[in-house]
C-alpha cells in the first residue's frame, strides 16, 4: 500500500511539473505582452516599463522567469500585477466564497442523480424513464446563462427578493438570524442552477451503468434463485454499479475553479471562477498561472484520494 502510494505521488508530481511548464508556455505564447507600452495611457512611460520588467524578471530568459515565478509562488511572494496583492491570499479568500457553492451544488447533484438514474434503469422504457430522459436532455441543451436569466426573472418577479451577490445590500446591521438566512437565500439559487446540469448528466451515467450491471450473469442468477426485485436491484446490481462513481467523485474537485465561472459572473458571486475570468481579461499572468497550478493540484489530489 505504501509503495503504491509512493509511486502514485511521484507520478503525480512529475505530471504536475509538466503541467506547470505547459501552462507557463501557453500563457506566454498568447498575443500581447504585459510589459508593452500602452499608447492610450500617457502615464505608462518607457521608464515604468523598464522598472516593471526588472521587478517581475520579464527582462530575463523564459526558463529563468519560470524558475523565479515558482520560487516566489512556493515562498508566498507572488503578487498580482493588477493590484499588487498576494496571489495566494486572493485565491484563499475567493476559495472560501466558492466553497459553499461547490458543496451545496455537489450535494444536490449526487443526492438527486442516483435515485433518478436508478429508477429510470429499473423502469426502463416506461413513462418515468421517458420523462426523466426528456428533462435530462432538455437541461443539457439549454445554455446555462439563458437558464440563469430565466430563473432570476422568475424569482424576482414572483417573490420580489434580491438574488444578486452574496448578501442583500444594507443588511449588515440586522440580527444574525436574518443575516444567516439572507446568505442561505443568496446561496440557494446559484447552487440549484449549478446542480441542474450535473443532475442531468450524472443521472444518465447512473442509468447507463445500472443497465449494464443488470445484464450481467450474476444478476440473472439472482433473479433465477427467486430473490425479490428489491434484493436484486439494490443489493446485487446497485452495489457494483456504484463503483465507477467512487473514482469519478475525485475528479469533480476542479469544479471549485472552472465549473462556476458563468454562474459567479451572472450572480456577481465573488468566487474563484469569476476571479480567474477577470484575471484573463486583465492579463494578470501571476494570478492566471497560480489558478491553473491550483486546478492541476486539485485534479491530481482527487485522483490519488479516490
């Protein structure tokens, strides 16, 4: 066990190194240069450009820039080019904001997907299966931003409550129960929206896996022995159908970053996805590279844990 874990950690570390190199090269091969003089900004003088290049080692070869960047990253000295704040501190603050969305959305997705998929497989071809299949493909086909705007318009029009941001403006002086319930309300809508697509996709996977297991010889043998349908479906078939999803669970960790970009942008939720999107628009290379590195670490950590 320990030898397997050691080999796995070494392999993931080597993979992480190559991912960091490729990410660094892709970012620097993108059009534009952060140290170029902007002719539309008279304050951005050549002297400032030269000082900027020296401060962030942009006047050195690319491999030297790579070494300096990850040295500063691991020592906590990497700062954002946009506001000169610590990159790790900014990511940690946004991580704490994205974490509730991720947890609630994941709980909703995995709690609802399995009953829907299992029941569709058991009653294959029936009214329930056809209805669930239709709704699943409908939710997969509808663009997330379009569905989000429809949901916002519906909630605001019928319930007359705010849904944008993490809290209602001006509620800071209220009692803590009102503040907590307000946070929960603002969390509910984006979490439900983030879970809808996952429920549609994962329920199809569960149905497909369940049908595959139901066709195995040992399941037919269990039926031939006269076991009840509940024992056949839930004791023999379901137990083996769930095994692939244990591995799949570890691969959803990068959803903390990339899976919430659209939702956080629409709902003005200050999370990691929105921060990464704004960093790309501002060409904040240290922040972009760090987010890519953190995402790669989450993928590899998830593959080791599960």
